[in-house]
């Protein structure tokens, strides 16, 4: 099965949080921030049509959404509005 990207789209979506993992702290292995520790938060989201997607938040966004810095953490069952999300659609060919 081959996958091909077809560019990016900006979308807004109202989604339910199905699963939350993190925030976890990871050490960056390469690049200008090599050795630096940053937060990572992984979400599995779904819409009313049954579509499921994964979203990974990094750094300050992961910290805010994860409830650090005196903010309310995103939790399972929450409904979230994601605006101006850069989305990379994949076309799958068999």
C-alpha cells in the first residue's frame, strides 16, 4: 500500500478527545536544540462521522494542554475546537 501527500490544507474541526497520553518529557536527539528536554502530548481525536485522528503537541503547547502552568488539562471526553490546523491529507493506493 503506497501513500502520497497532496499538499496542505488549513482546517477547523470540532472533535472529541478519545485518549490522552502525557505530557511526557523527551530529550531532542539532533538539530539546534539537541540535548534539550521538551514536553510532548499525544491525543487521539474523533468526530461525529466516526473519523479518528492523532494529534501530537510539542513544547509549550503540550505543557499548556497538559495542565502545566496553572491551566486546565485536556482530558478524555472533552470536546475541543482546533482552528487553523495545517493538515496533510494522505492518499492511499493499493
